[in-house]
C-alpha cells in the first residue's frame, strides 16, 4: 500500500506540474489558479494542495523544473577540444533551435516577470545566469590565452555575449519566422565573433 501511494505521487506530481505549465502558457501566470490546474490535470483541487501545499510552492517546483532544462543545456556546452572547434561548437549551440525552443517563451517570460517581485524565484534565476556567466568567463579566458580571440576586457565581452544571446532569444519571438531563423542565427554568430575579435577567418 505504501509503495502504491509513493508511486502515485511520483506519477501525479509531474502530471500536475505539466498541467500548471500548460495553463500558464495558455492563460498567463496570474490566471493559473489551483482550480484550473486541477481541471487540466484531471484531479481534485485538494489533491494539488496535498502534493504542493500552496500555489507558491508549486511555482517554485515548476521554476526549478524549467531552469533545470536550461541547466542541462549549459552542461552540454563544450569544455574541451581544440580551441577553434570548441568556440564554434559553443556558438552553434547558443544560437540553435534547441537552445531557443528549450522552454515555452510564455512560461519563461512569466517567471522572469515573477522574479522581479519574488525573492526565491529571483535567487534561482540569478543563480542560473551566474553559472552561465562563470562558464563563459572561463572559456573566453581560455580562447584569449590560446590566441583564438583578441579582447581587452573579458568581463565586457562576456556581458556582451549574454546580452546578444538573450536579446536574440526575445527578438526571434516577435520578428523572426521559421524561414529566416537559421540565417538570423548565423548573423548572430558572426556578431558574437566580432565581439570576441576572432582571429581565424576559417571559423
């Protein structure tokens, strides 16, 4: 009986979080009530409260799940290989469909907005960005030491790269269609190489 209850929780919690995600995506965070989430998941509202306690706790679990998607992408960023090849792999991943479509824009935007008024959400988002920044700092220093790029200020270059990638992410949602997405990404990669002062014409 205990094992069956545990299995039920293992199956139901992800299903409820998925329903929460879908309601936010369709109706926005403010309209994603426990009742609507329960209806979407096909369970009683009391069961949602039973598993999560409050909507706020459910938000944090979903935030962690969405951020984990990006954390998985960050872990796939190259950390070895020949310098030129590593740089190319890095830029190709950051400006790829997989990166841009990792999570629903509507949900991510809702969480970013929520992070401005919720300290716990802001802490989680900031931690993810800090990890991304530290990774880029290490890589940019490596590329500079190897003579692959030429820059005067590592911090400025990293900030510019993050701003370019994040700006591109939002710009694509409003101004780029499927037919021009690939060319847009190539333009952004060229811009990133200019920011970094890439020294090889072959990359």
